[in-house]
C-alpha cells in the first residue's frame, strides 16, 4: 500500500488552456496501473483547448458550473454531483461557465503501450 501526500497545486501549461486553471494530481498510476486523476479548478470562462483521450475521460463536478463541448456542437452544462463520460477519442473541451468557476475531478487511463494518452 502507498500513502500519497498532498502535492502543491500546479498551474496548467498555457498551450493546453485559456484563462486561469490549476490542478492537483490525485494519482498518476505507474504500470501496471493506468489510472490518472486530477482535481482541476477553472476560473470563470477558463477552459481547455480541444483535445481527446485515447481511452476516454470522466469528469465529476465538485463545485460550480462546468461547460463541456463536443465537435458536433453539443454543449453540456454540469453541476455539483453530476458526471460526464467522454468516450475514447472524442474531441471535446471543458471548463467554467462565464460567470462561475468550476472544480471537477478528471479521470482517465494511460494507454499502457506508450502511445499518447491525450491528443
């Protein structure tokens, strides 16, 4: 068993997001575990750029109002306690509503074969 102490929050790389966004790594599993989980905080109007995850991504909203968009024009609004599951390789973005910040837990898996998890 491993006990993982809380790590300092990190500011997201500017080329991944617009606006102010920070995350705390909850777990970054080492092989054979492939689980990845971050607690992510977006300021109002901040969001990710378009991206996709090879094995999909699950977003669980902790506080605030989240917006999640897909390439086909679908826009989801999600609130605390709600979960959005993005299927493998579906291009999407996620972030905060214009007037509210949002905090969510992002979960995804590594590929296990060395190919990129996120594109």
